[in-house]
């Protein structure tokens, strides 16, 4: 992770906005590049007046949208079985696992199109949700709007933390992983409460 961080930060330092766009595009196109590193370091560069905050956030969100559309159309064109076979064959080379795809597929089926927005704050699913959305042939305009808004919020939050933390921007990564899993835990608890309440009313 330290080696990856050095490569990414050097790339962003050299190419600025273009690097932010490329890295965020790659992340949403299923390439394992942590947005926590990209946008937090971008926020740090904002703090030392190298780049503009809102331009970095916009390009981060735009990159996420472009990468998501690539995955979306891949899912739409190739279908579930081809995606599953491809993950089994090549997934290990880009750290993509079939269980992650299964999770994203289950969440999309369970929560519907709105998960295209909500998934941008969730671990793992945020980069995989585009595949089931494409497979289900979700309306591409609605998908794009949901994805961009969710990605914009995510990018702004990370960049803001990087800005405030200054040279200590790296410390957000372990905290964000805990934060993301907390969101998942709360979501699971909410679903459990809903099922419990529904069954209780049915029994009554």
C-alpha cells in the first residue's frame, strides 16, 4: 500500500487534474485504485495552492462517471454469465472477486436503481454496482445522474478531509474503511429491523 501510495501521489503531483480524472476513471472501471488516496491527496494539493478544490472534485466525480459507464455498458453488452466467467478467468489479476460481483448483484436486485447513488458510500460495492445496473438495462440517464451526484459527494468529502488534514492526509484511509463498514452495518441493521417489524405485523 505504501508503494502504491507513492506511485499515485507522484502521478498526481506531476499531472494534477488529468491524473485525478484518470485515476478516478480507473477506479470505477474496476481497477483497484483507492479513491481515498487519490482525492485525499488532491485535497492536500488544494491546501498548498497547487490545484483548485472544486475543479478537482468535479473531475474526480466525472472520472468516476466515465469509469462507471464503461463497466455499465460492459454489463449491458456481455450479460451476467460472460461477466461471471471473465471474473473467474481474469479477476485475480486486477483483484476482482466473484463474491464482490455477487454482492453488488444482490444489492441491486434488493434495493433497486437507487443503489447506484447510495453505493458510492459503500466499500467494494461502489465500484461493482455498474455491472448489475448494466445487466438490468437500467436507464442510462438516471444511472449517470445518480452516479455523478454520489461520486461528487464522495469526492468532495475525501478532498475536504485531505485539505484539512494537510500533510497528514494519509491517516484518513484506515478510518474511512471503518466508516464504510459502519454504514454497511447500519444498513444491515435497518433491513433486519424492517423484516422483524413486517413479520411481527403479519403475525398479529
